[in-house]
């Protein structure tokens, strides 16, 4: 099992699922091969419900891929709130399946209906997950109390689409050549150069040449380590579908009528800070725009614990205050 995968929770939780109706059609007119959508619940049996969603390689094991944030006593406090996370593309994606962030929001609603939750108290979304939260808030404002969108805005920036387009063509080429695992590794290496910053690479890696042309430089060794085993996380088809979904993402900021917190990083090349400012300026119920610097670029939502933790605490603390003291970690779900 690759170290990139998330097979085990770092906090107790239980899976929940909902059937996908036979007539469920995507915005493209296509259909999913999967017959159910699966999520995972953490936290006390009762109390406020917070949906948490992350990047395209995340899924329902949120207590693992965002373990510092989603834990008892953490910024998303599992001793005070319930947390629901879901798999972002149920089953195995067929080549060419086209799914939008609005489709993902509709799948989430199926899961919420299955667990008899007419409305969530908050949606915390980072990167692709934030795009899903924005789509949900636009299409179904009655189902969401507030939204915290981190490193995510109302549109895909053309420069980000350019980088992702190269990744998709690389993935398709490798798959069609029968070298899918190698293609996934290379696409992941390329993606890491867009997630992180030149400043970080300059601090971490010396420009030490290899003995011969074609050999790896120190920064190349790092990128190779990020790509190794990544085929355990995703298939080429899944990555192509979710990457394309990011580039189709579009919502109208004026339609986001729930209280909105926007968190952006000035070094993020995939989600430029000006887009975060634009979303914040146009949203009718902006609670707060948080801007911060970071050497980690788009990955700041994973790395900048102080900035993200403070923003989450400020947004979610009213929910914590409304939670009875009886909801303690001792009442968490059994694994």
C-alpha cells in the first residue's frame, strides 16, 4: 500500500452510504457506473454537522488526510461537532466520464438524505472540495448553514487549466500505451511543481548537477518520491475526470447567499489571490476574507496550520459554543 493512500482513520468513524438512483444523470447527460455513494461520519452521535472535502486525491478518510485539523480538540473539533466526508468519485471512473462540481453536490445531497440530514451547519472545503461547497451553496442554499472556502474560488483560472490539460494528455497517452502507472507518477510530479512554489524549491534544493545528462537533480529526486506509488491513489481515468471537473467549475458569486469565509494565499498559482478577492467582493454575505503568504503555494491548506486553524476556529466556534458539554470524545462512533 502506498504511503499516499488513506486506508486507516486517525480518529474513530463509521461508513455511511446512499444508493445512486438508476435514473441519476450527470450534467453531461452521462451516468456513473457506481450504484452507491459512500461517506464517513466522525464525532459525537449528535450535534452540529460539518461536511469536509479536500483536493481531488482526498476522500472520505478525512481524519487521515487532514488529521491535524479534523481531530478531538482540533480546529474542526471532533469532540464538539459531527464531521461527514465523502468519496469524490464513487466506483471506478470509466474513460471519458464527465462530472461537474454541481454533480458532486447532488451526490452529497443523496448521502445527506440517506442519513436524514436536511441541512448541514457548515461546509469546509479546500481546493476541489471548496469548489463543491460553492456549487452546493449556489444550487441548494437551503441545505447549508455557512461555507468556508479555502484555496478555492468561483472559477478555474486559465493558467491552472493549462497545467492540468498537460497532465490529462500525459495520463491519456501513458494509459493508451499500456504504461499507466508510469504516467500517473509523471503527472503527479508535474502537478507538484504547480502545487508548490519556486521559493520553497530554492530553499530546499541545491542545484547540484548529476554526473551525466539525464540523471536526477536533487529536486527531481523529491518529485520522483511524490510520484512513486501514486497509482495506488488514483487511476488515470479517475484523475482525468476530476481534473476536468475542476476546469469546468463555475459558479456565480452573487448566488452564494450563505455566510461565506474565503481563505486565499498570495503564492497560490492554481488559485490566484485576485480570484479569492473577486469572490469575496461579489459574495452578498461575506463573513471574512483571509489573505496570507506562504512558501507552500496551493498546498498551503495542508501545511499552514496556524493560518488555517485560526480561520476554522473563528468560523466554527459558534457551533462549538452551541454544543452541549455532554458531547464528548467518549461518545464518538466506534470504528
